[in-house]
C-alpha cells in the first residue's frame, strides 16, 4: 500500500469514526455522554482537517500519491 492510499484510508476511517460519535451523541439521553461524544467528534473533525491538509500538500508535492476519487 502506498503512502497516498494509506493516508486516504486513514481519512476514511476518521470520517467514519466521527460520524459514529455524532450518531452516539444524537442517540443518548445522558447529557454527560452527549457532551463527551460531541467533544470527541469535534476532535476527530480537527484531526481530519489537519490530515486532509497534509494529504493535499503531499499530493501537490508528489503527484504519484494522488488517489483518483
């Protein structure tokens, strides 16, 4: 697996985990759990944004790592 495909796979995993946390927050009635899930969701969103920026940079520098979507 190439660096590019590894980074894209990680992005997909982060997006899936963030979606799960958002879903957990919507489903629970426990306000402390809701707050925790929302906080963790936001942290993953920030990580996703940072990794997306890195992927864009790497693909700009090394076009062979670009994955066709």
